[in-house]
C-alpha cells in the first residue's frame, strides 16, 4: 500500500508491503477559511470576553497616544502565517490612526535561534517586514528582561522588556496538542515565548516533565500548563488572536479576545478533532511532526517520537519520519545525544538535576521513549549525526520497517503497523 506522509515541503510517499496488518489514521479533511483576513477582522470586532479591539485601542490611544504596541508572533519553527494576523491588525491600526513606528513585532523565540531573513519573509511577508520594527526575543539577554512577579511554584518570572514596557500588548499564535504542555497557543506566547532562560528552565523542569500529566492534551494537574498560565496572568496581553490549522497549515478556525477564553475555546475544538480511539497498541508506529517547518530539525522531531509512544507496544518500534533540513538543532541537545550514556541513565540524571542545561527536557522526553521502544529515524541527516544514545538510522521508511521486523522476531502476518501521516493532527488513544 502506498501512503503519503507530511515530510518537509514536498511530502514523502512510502510503500508498505501487503503482508503486514496495516492501519492508517488520517486527520479530518477540514476546509480552510476562504478569506482568513476578513474572518480575523470580524473576530477582532466580535471577540470573546473582551471589548472590540478598536474600542480598546481607542481608549489606549487617548491615554497614551504614542505608546508602543507590541505584537507577539510565533517563530520560524511554527507553521502559522503571522502575515494574516498582521494584515487584519493593520486594518484596525489604520482605523485608529496608529503610525507604523508605534508598532513593534516581537518574535517569541523562547530558547530557539533567531529567524533568518528568508524565514521572516515566510512568516510575515515583505510588506510587514519593511513597515514594522521586528525584534527577536533573547532569553539569555538579562539586560532586556524585567521581573514581573513570582508564581506559586516559586518561578521568578522575567519577561522581555519591550513587552513589559509596551503601552498595549497583543499575543498571536495557534493551538494544537503539545507533547508536554498539553496544547500550544495562548499562554505559551508568554512562557516560554518571551520569558527569560531561568523562568523557562523552572517551568520546563525535569520534575514537571516527568509528570504523567505532562503529555499531549494534558491540562489538568499539568504543572507546566498551570505555571505558564499563572505567569501569563502576572502581565496578561491586552488582546489575543489564535488559530487552528489543517494538514496543509491553512487556517480553519479563529478566536480573538481574552487570552484564556480564546485558548480554552480552541482547545475544546482540538480535543474533538485530534484524538482518535484505537482498539489496541501496535508493534510498529510510523509518524512524523507534520512537515515543514515542524520537522525542521531533530530537536523538534522528538515530538513525533512521543506521538509514536502513544500507540506503540512495550518493546515495539517507532519510525520517526522528519526531514530535519536544519540538522540536529539546539547545541546543548547535540551534546547530550552524543554523550554515550544509556537512555535510563540520561533520564535519571536529568530528573535528579545532574544534567542542568537548556533543552534538557527534549533529551529527557526522548530517552523516556527510548527506554521502552526502538526508534528509527528517517530524515535527510546522516547516520553519524544521530549520536550514540540509542537512536537508529534508516535510509527509508521501507528499510526501517524491515529492520524493525527483524527486531520483533515475529511473523510478518502477525505484525501490526499503525501509520499516522499528519503529525499531531491525529493522536491515538486506547479505547
């Protein structure tokens, strides 16, 4: 059977022999909005738990006519086109006679690298890039961070000073299941988006990551989500716009207004759309992140391994299919995957604080999966780039299936394979 997987910008077609017991679960074919900008404009004037954006801005301009308006946008690792948000916001800004020089675009990078010029063009378009001042958050730059308070978990919350000092703050983003925060979007624009390194490290602590509630779709008793939300309330955005995307990364739903009302509304939609019941776990699970830019590097590809974990039998095989055109990703992650340690030792060292570096959560999650499953990586990377902590190289999905079959030591006709071609748009759960 031939199956098309989301992979890079072009996709990847794989052929799975008929002698396996094969199941494929695709995402719903949700149509995109025909005119997303007009739809966003309408939501700006008919928001959730908020006055219309034009009214709030009018009051703000009377009080502070020349104060900065800071708009938070996702970085290059996310598939949302912030251009649509900025197109709609520009209409409202114009109606309020707000000059371009009073609008700053702040890229919520968290601990990621800066976006390149070409990535910025993809994210916001040439017109907005030339019109507005575009700034990048730097979580390591203490000079551009300001303390806004402390959460009940003891997290000292430092945020980007441009955001803190702004006269008006707008957060944007998109909502989909996230592998330890429950869902992306909403409060994640603040923490980790524009937070200081130590604030992020406290929130993403090994203890929080270790929790069984820190999983795809998990919000209840999820300490990461609770701490993010509490940190966001310390200096809440004045307005929020979030979206839901389909498998081609086009907008299908929009919500605007109060950041928590927006987030909760879109979460309810995603709960219904993304989680699909399965009758049992599988011997082999084939999955990816959902194509470019979500599969930009190996660091990001860990998310697909966690998708596989949801449906893979103990001792089974996960085939992680991601282009990884940017290679490994974060430098500290590269060092950790080349440490030569066993997965259980790395996991326990992270949990006990013996590994204390940015991005420790990614290696912690990856080794959690490796302790129970074999992971084959199909990507544009070389075998030598996968490190020496347990990841296995395969030149193709077909080769990975054959190698995994030998590991399982079962008749091919008895091997159950699950294919999830659309990244986190489909997440399996046991019936």
